[in-house]
């Protein structure tokens, strides 16, 4: 998300995923990088990201919605809000490494950070 699409387009996308019967939805948040085609794309707000996750949760109540990219640019408070409000999976650490801070945050939010599956709770 955050590549210039509207909230209406995100909602339509979530309903398309529901119709397809997907089991897991990775959510990537654009973090524009200098020298790439999207380098000048304005950042969407943390509040808009949180609302998008909540909408996906409402449309896909029984699916794993995982944070797959862009989490590093968000505040810890926003990430915790998403974990409480719809996100129930994530890639952790940086470049597939794991941080003790990640595990502590997930445990504070009520997740079993050692669980070998994607359900988390």
C-alpha cells in the first residue's frame, strides 16, 4: 500500500482477495527509496496504514494478515495498534534476522512469539 492507490482501491482489493479464498495476506507499505521509480511518492500516514489493516481485518476476518514490508518506518506505538487491531502475522527482524525487541513487542501485544505457526495467538 502507499503507491498512490486510493482507499477505495484497497477495499476492492481486499474483497477480491476474499473472493479468491486466500489464506494469508501480506501487507507491504511503500518506503520510497531514492533512485527508484517511486522515490517521490508521498508517504501515507501511520493512521491511514492502521485504518487499512483494520479494513482488511473486517473484510477477511478469518485470514492471516501479515505485515511483510515497511514496518521499520512506523512507530512502535503504531505497530502495536495494528497488532491489536487486525494484524496477526509479521515478518520479524531486519532482512530475515530476528530482534529481541520484536519478540518483546509481540509478547506485550498478547502473541506467543515462539509459536511455530502463522496464527500467533
